[in-house]
DNA sequence: GTCTATAGCCTGATAGAC
DNA sequence: GTCTATCAGGCTATAGAC
C-alpha cells in the first residue's frame, strides 16, 4: 500500500512477499476485501491505543486533547498508508465492518471527553463541548495531516511546514469558544490586561 | 474516477464510454499517464479561474481570501475526483508536468496576495503576510475539504457538518495574527494574568 | 496447509489493414 | 482516424492433488 497506493494492494503481491502462492492466502482470508477489513481493524485499534495513552499521560482538558491529537498525527505520518485507509476513502468498494469500525467511534468519544474536560476546567466556554467544537478540532488535525501527507510525504511529524503549526491551531480554540462566554471574534482587549 | 477511485481510471473504460476501441485513444494520448496529466492541467486551470473570479468580486483582504477559498471548496466538492487528483496524491506513479502544475503555483500566489492585502488593510498584524500564515490558511481549507469529502461525500458545499465551519475558522485568523501587534492571546502574560 | 493448474476476467500498449 | 487482432502481463478466485 505504501509503494503503490492503498488501492494497489494485491493478494498476488502479498503472497509473493510472503514467499507463498496466492491460493494459500485463501486459507486465512476469504477475499481481498476481507484483508482490507483486517488491516483496517488492526490499524484503528493501534491508532486508538496510541491516542488514548497520550491523553492519559496529560492533565485532562486542552493539554490532554492536544497531546492525544499530536500522538494521532505522529502515528498517521509514521503509518501513512494505514492512516489513509482509516481516514480517507481510497478504496471505493471497501467499507469497514462494524467490528473494524468500533475503535473509530471510541476515538470520537476521546475527543468529546477532552473538550468536555476543557470546559469543566474553565479553559473553554460552554460551547466548547458541542458537536460543532468536535468537528472544528477534527478539521484542524485532518487539515494538518492531509497537507503534511500530500506535500511532505517523507518528513516525520514535527518537521516540515505543516505539522509544527498544529499547536498554533489548537491555541485558537479559546478564541473560538471564549471561557468568559463573550462572543467569538477577538473578544475585546481583555485577557492580557493584568 | 468518481466511481472507481482516481486510481481506477482505465483507457479501456474511457474508450468504452466514448464508443470507440482502446487503440483509437492512442491517436490522442501517448499513454495513460498523459491522460492523467491532461486531466490535471484542465482541472487546475478550471479551479484557478473559479477561485480568482470569486476573489475579484470581493474587496481585497480577508473578505476576498475567504470568498476565494469558499469558491475553491465549492469547486472541489462539486468535482471530487478531480480535486483529489489535484490535491492528494492518489496515483503514486503520476506526477504532473511543469505545464500542468503552473496554475497550482499561481493559486498559492492568490492566497499570498489575499493575506498581504489583509495586512495592508489592517485586518491582520504583519505576521499575517508570512509563509506560516499561508500554510495555516491552507490547513484550514484542506481540513474542511478532507473531512467533508471523507465523511459526507454526497453533500454539496455549504451543507453538512464541516463546510459551514470554514468561515468560523477564517474568523480566527485575527486572533492568530492580531492587527495591533499584540502577541497571540494567552501566549505572553499567560492565562493567570487577566 | 501448501502446492499446481486453470478459469475468467482485466489492463496498457502495438502492428497493421482499411 | 478508426478498426481487428494480438501480445504480454496483471489480477481474484476456485478445484483438487498431496
């Protein structure tokens, strides 16, 4: 998948690299799509574990949320092809089974919890715990990743022009959902007047 | 490309739908990759024209920039497969020729000009005209698009959970590059200062 | 659980008649 | 500028021997 595109996975090539013949694979997987499903399931699980571990190591709230998403970005860049399988839809005929998809649902819950904790800690206003805020955050990480993967496919997370900007984006969240409940844009001069 | 993925384009299928036989296509294109290149060139040109027209109709600065990027988003959602060909890299063996790529360079210049105008108009601080700001904006539009395309592939621009959030993201730019030159909120004196 | 053999499809590309 | 015929190869998947 890394070399030929996610779509380029073929059982024949898998067999070739395993040193077996294609029919042997059918003892383990009933079809090519079932191989994609197994890849999806394992990748989703690995990605979720990495993200949760990073969040658990930081204090709940924006710091944990950012740590989790940074770890997510790191994993995605390190496993580009699998990340594409998870988050883009490069194989139109493939849709993950409910079992394989389960970790993805759990991941959304992690984000939701991170935002809710941030609201509870007073880092964000009450709107910071809405679905809209989740979508906003998902746009930020997805944008950083897609730009990094498309334009700097060989650079690790943390290098290059895009991934270092992610913390800067996260730092804008309090401007979008101000803790004092003031309306969005560049809420008055405040904050700095100490 | 829409039906089978960008990678799924085949000369045989093109010929089939044109009502001719595959060898006939070789009178017009020397190879499959040259077909991709022609598709890329036309799409890049069409996308650039749409974006520039939208920017020309708005007053220079943040309004024009947002109008241009909104038009870009609209075009990308309306022409998903072509947008993927332009902005993701779904066909590893294909790289656009310099001629085909030229409009993409011009597009970056449009963004640069939009930000420079915004700084000149006092909408953003001087940092708003840096390369970093361009990358930040590109992350915003790329994130909105990739989330919309991956999760709501059948909804038009303006509908759904993601594309309506793009203006909200653009509205955060003045918080990232404050016009009065003040450092980004809560970056200097810290959150305890206020 | 591996293999050979094969069916039945697809592809990109070329040669050469008309 | 279209066609027929063809090459040379790819692929998924199955049947059945060992």
